[in-house]
């Protein structure tokens, strides 16, 4: 079960991967952490399905980019920029890629980034430490935690090295003495100009790096004091209400009256990465029990019907500060599921997903309607024999699903990479079905003792009305196209990304219109077939602050094709600066003669 959960969550995460830019939309350092998490998944489970994805990201992004091209500062090349900690995340990711593949180019890149970071080690201020940025304005926990960890990782992988080990030991000595670790054993964010702890927020990722740094040094030296230091820092975190509430890892911004920003959404996963290593190294039950509890809580309380994982691992939401589900929260919570996979991953696993898993139909009165989806089944087996799988699908009473039952034989060969098969499903919705959401339940089984249940949801609607980023939006979102979700609550497309909504009006529709709440640098185009587009709305000023946010009503009537579906595409009017159009809300109505 643990492998299947992690596999499904990884598949959901990769739905947001932008193949063209070879990253996750609109977040440079966050993409590095998400890619490292996918590497963690492959190392832990033996599934090598996504090695090519990591390599594609490496080859596509190793060069320079102008400011804004990757939604950040100028990238100098080799994954470096003025943000030293951003470079550090990429270096740590490429070490994981090296561990996964043995390909020397990844380790060479990590060392190149390390050499870049070394230029910002500065004993003339506070006696040492790496600067957080190129302007040398701040020495903080994240950059220095990365530095200790990275230098120890390089030493442990470069035969005959002494230089990286010396740097790591010096950095660890400085880090411990810096004052950033407070009297409770918790890591504050950084240092003041006078080289004292600033007492700023205790974030889980800083604590996680503080655990992972001496742990890697322990592997390098065998010094038990380093292992003891990692345990002290982990125990401080697990015993503090600043990071753990009712047994669940909780960021301060997870409170129901607060929201986490796009950076903070990924902090908890970084902590789990290094706590997992500590649990593996020590075999201590208290760490493994904590890890297991996080995975169970995430899966039970923080998962929606599309297997998306949210920000608040204990669940909970509020009207003004809803629980957020996006690729950043998915990557973070995925680390909890990976941690739950035993070091010796189970040899047999079975999972299934549906695609699309959210469908929408706008039926004509008195007639049946139809939609199509598919079940994607994945299995592994260490027996080296094919796996026989039974697939059963049930829908609401009166609905027809064909085929309702399918038997598959998957060619499992004994590796951790799953064999896969797809079963198309045709679903007929009876006339007179009321508006609402209806589940299709898919149960897959394989002997002996493997079972998995997933579902698709069919939304029957007589009108269109949804917020961007909501669960309701997913059914209308025909093509996410590398788009992202902003902190302000919009779905946005910047650079060459896009997103497309499909509105499947009923057969009797002879006119239609849609109203979009939209801002920033948008281009809106309409189509009757999803291929030929007409631009109907475009911002001609480089607006980046949302000051042009307004409702715009579009006449869809000329685009009602033979199947009465209309496609709405949003792209970026100024592709060079990273501030594309953002849609907050969509409504649509139709008329009949």
C-alpha cells in the first residue's frame, strides 16, 4: 500500500510538469525540490519511470536565462543566480540524481554549484558562513544548512576528497556556534547585522536541513557526536508545538486564520526527507512512528477526490484561508508518503488512477448524455511472473459503464518499475439526472491480497460557475498547459504557458456567453474545436500588480461547433517578463431558440 500511495501521488505531481520548460511552473527553486522528491521516490521504490524526466530538466535548464524567463532573477548558467540558496537546492537535487543513476554529469554539476557557493563563504562577517544572496545582506539558516549538507555529500561521493570534507567540518562548527540554534534546539531563520540570532520564525525546512547536515557528516566521519547532534535537533522539533500539533507536522502558516506562501508550501517535505534518513540510520522507533503517522494523516485527511495532497496535513480549511492543493503542496506531502515506504520496498504493489478523473457534462433535457474516461493500472511483482488484475467499475444507479469489468494480464518482470495498462471507459448518464457530482468507483484486485480503489467524478451541470484553483475547476480545465496558481487566487499563464477551459454546452444551445474575472497581461482566445483560435481580448499594457482586474464578458455564440463545445484559452501578452494573465472566476450561460 505504501508504494502504491507514493506512486499515485508522484503521478499526480507530474501532471503539473511543464515538458517545454522542463520544470514545474513559475517556481525555480521549488522545481529543484520537487524534482529531488521524484528522485527520492525512485530511489526508495526502485521505480525508474522518471529518470528521463530528471535528465530532461538537467539538459533543458543548465544554460543561462534572462531575468523572468524562469520566474526569478537572471540565471547565470549551471543553475546559479544571485539567490545562493536557490543554487543550493539545485545542487542537492543533482546529487540525488547522481545517486539514482550513477551518471557523473550530475555529480559534476553539483560540484560546479558548490564551487559557486564557496565564493560566498565569508569569514570577515560573523566569523564565517555563506551569504544568502549575491548582495551579501543576510546570513541565514537555509543557505548554511544546505552548505554543510552539500559539502559533506560531495566528499562522500568524490574518491580521495579532503577539501570538501574540511569545508563541511568548518561550516558545521560555525553553524553550531552561530546562535541560529536556540536554547530549545530549534533553528531560527538567520542572523542580525550584529551576528546574533534574529529570533525569526522556526520553519520546518531549516530544522530539517539542520538534521540532515550533521547526519551526512556522520556518514563521512563516523563521529557519533554528529549523529547525536542530528537526533537532538530532530527530537527538539518533534517535541515542539511550533512544529508539531497533535502529532502532525504543522507550519505556523498552516493555522486556519493564515495562508502559506508558495515557498512555505514546500517546507514540511524537506523536513521529512531528512527525518526519514535519520529513521533509516538509527532504527529508532520514535522517528519511524512519526513518519508513519504523517503518511497516514496525509492520505486520510489531506487528500481530495483527485488524489491531490494539500498544505494542511491534518486537514482543515476556512473560507478566507482555504486548504490549498497545488503541485508544491503535492511535492511536500509526497515526501511523507515516500518516508512510509520501507527501506526494502515491498516487491508487489498495485495501483490505479483515472484520467480524466474529473469530468463535466451539460445534458439536454430528456436525453441521455455520455462521457469517456480511462483507468490506468500499474503493478509490480518480485516473482518475475505476469500479474493478473481484475478491474471493476460501478456508477450511480441507472448509469451504464462499459466495460463494467475487465481482466488484465500485466507483464511484471521483477523490477520496481511498474507494468501498466489502460482501460477506456464509456459512461452513459440517464436523462433527467439532477445537477451534482457523481462518483464512478474503480476497484482493482490481484491475488494474493492486493487491492486498490480509485474513482472519477462526473459533474452534471446546467450552468458554469467556478473559482480558479478549486476542485470544481478541474472538471472544466481541458488543458492546464504549464499554468500555475497564484497566491492571490488566480490561475495564470506566463511566458509560453497557457490554460484552456472547455465548456460543453448542451445540443440545443444556440447562443452562449462567458464572464471571466481576469487581470495582468492576458490574451484570451476562443475556439470551437480546440485547434483554430481567435483572439477576442488582450491587455496592451505591461500590468503586473493586478490593477486591471475586472470582469469581461465574451460572446461565445460564433464558436458553438457541431458538438456545442467552446474552448477558452488564456496566454501571456508579454512573454518575456513572467507576468501572464490570471483568471479568478468563470461563469457562463447559454440560450436556446
